[in-house]
């Protein structure tokens, strides 16, 4: 067996999920497999087990993520920044999302190409939205080097290789303090990440200084993500301005590209299904006939069913890692059969055990989503097919935004951005597949669409209809 064990089948199959979903049907929602260098990993997609792992202090981030996400106490950071991601705050960002969506429409109108890479367009738009909503300024006001290096980091994260999988595994054997120093290695990727983080923090500091100066002059405070905690007495006490500026790197990278990829996958599904596309467009036109001011996006059943289905089938991070920090026992929703033939509804794990949270597998469990759980079918959210039970995720019982204390703060933000952009694009354009259409789904830091050449991209034929 290769030194990567079964990790190559998990991470680099011809099409993501080729092995994972077959193993789910063969072995059930919990099984062990060989990771790199012969180390066993536990794959878990049982809902009760996932809920326990996501909420239990017995598990922490896996080595790879832990090396990137550290520093300020996580709970302290969430408490301070949460004011910028509440339902009320996100509603204030709607005009910005609508402006960004209009920009995409304008670019589509200007294009004369037979097919257009919508993934690239959506990535730029998502970055624009993050810039305005988080920092409070348009992309053109940002440092040009910062904008460019964010694109470079996105390109870096869109590649994955067998050697990288093995390198990550070897790094995982190192002590935590040594893993966190790895970013200082003189490699091309480490230098790129360090530069991006430095430029992002500089941009964050500049934005924070401008907001503080505006408040000193008595100007009305802005409603962007960084202004809200700066003007909140509770946040002022728990988070310094330097702490806020320090979050710019991760927010700018993670906050936009993930939404862009989900939208790209969704548009491909609509291009495959003209009838669904027409039904969704009819709902959008019916809603917009009442005027474009204060559109109640949450009151559009099919639109929101479509977004839920896109998030279900295409979770941004399909199998994040956790590691047990002490001996513990994981409860299961249903009994499983061990190799010995014994039946059990609990799995003991030892300290140091690597666990993969099978989010993609969980979101294809027939017991939760119906007999056709592998099929992209938004109507399941409207016809009662979806299991109604305990919630283990923050949105629609999905784990696409993770769960527990590490639930993505930007879930409402991402959903509204998708609502607005889909309404704008489908209200004006139709989408169809090119004659030579080939779409592969690749995992490289996140789930990403790949075109026929192996590069990240989603070429679609786009036609103006209104």
C-alpha cells in the first residue's frame, strides 16, 4: 500500500466521493481506514456521533487546520465578532450584495464569448462583497498587491497532490508548537501565506483606523462587519483593534471563495435541468414583480430549497479532521456490527485518534434525506422527504457550515449573498451546458469545480432573456 494509505482514494479520486460514497453504502456511517503512514483514521457520518464530536471538548481541530487557525481564543473571538453576523446585521448588507450582483450582470452583458467561466466571475464578485461588507470599502480602494496575492493564494489552494497529502500527514506527527512554526519555512507556499497574512493585517489595521477616526469626528458609524464590534461596548472590552485587524486574512480568503464555488456548482445543476431553472425563474419574476425594494428573499420557497440542496450536495469542506485530546466514547444513533460480530451503539476512541467528520456522507444518508439522497433534487425540501428531527447543524440540519462551537459565523451572510446573486442572474439570464461540457469536482482545501483541462473553472453558455 502507498504511504498515503487510503487517503488518495478519499482526497484524489477521479471524481470526489467515488470511493467515499461507495464505502458509506458498503460499511455504513462509521468505519476505520488506513491513513498516511499506516495510521488508522475513523470516518464518521452518523448524526449522533457528529453532533457529539462537534460539541465535545474531547475533540480539537486536526493537525492541518490547527496549524493555520490559532492565536486568539476562539470563543472570545466569536463572541466579539458575532455582532457583525447577526440576522439584523446581515439584512443591512443586502444593498451591497445587490450592487455586487448587478456588477456580475453587467459583465455577462459585456461578454461576447460562446461560453463564460462563471466560477471566475463569481470569485471576483464574492471578493468584492467581502471587501465592502467586512472592511467597508470597495476592492479598488484596497492595496493592489493585497488583491493580487489573495488571487495567488486561491490558486495555491486549488491544487492538491499525493506528496502534499503525505507532507500534511508527516506534519501532523510533530508537536503542536513545531507545527505552528512550519508556516515560517522558506518554501514558496509558506512565503505566499505569510505575505498574504501580513498584507491582510495591514489592510485590516487601515480600515480599523479609519473607522475609529470617523467615530472620533462624530460621523455616523458604518454598518460593516468591522465597524459593528468597534462600536459595541461588549466587543470593545473583549477584543482589541489589533485582534479585529488580525482576522482579515482568514475572512478574505475563506469568506468569499466558498460561496462562489457553491454558486458555481448550483448554476451547473440548473444548466443540466432547464425545467427546474424555468420554475425557479418564474418564482423570482413573481417576487420581483412587486418591486426590487426590500425583497423578502426568505419568503421564496423554491429559491431557498435550491440553496439548501446545493449546500447539501456540495459542502465546502466535505470531511474535516478532528483529533481526540483524551480517551472518550462516541455515541451512535444506531447500532453497528463490529468485526467480531458484536453489536454496539458506542465507539471507544483513544487520545490522539484522528477522526474525519463525514459531512458529505452524512448529507447523503438515505435515512435523513430520502431514498434518492445521491440525487440533486431541491423539491425534497418542499415535499416532506427531509427527515424532521434533532438539529445538528446551524442551517437546515446541514453541516456545510460545520456545527457546535465552531459553527461558521458567516452562514447567514453566505445564504443571503447566494439568494441575492441567484435572483439577479436567473431573473435576467438563462444558463446551459456547452457542447463539450465536462465538470469534475476536486477537493483542495475546499470542494472546487474543475473544467476539462483540469483547471478550476465552470464554463457555461449564458443568454440574456430579460
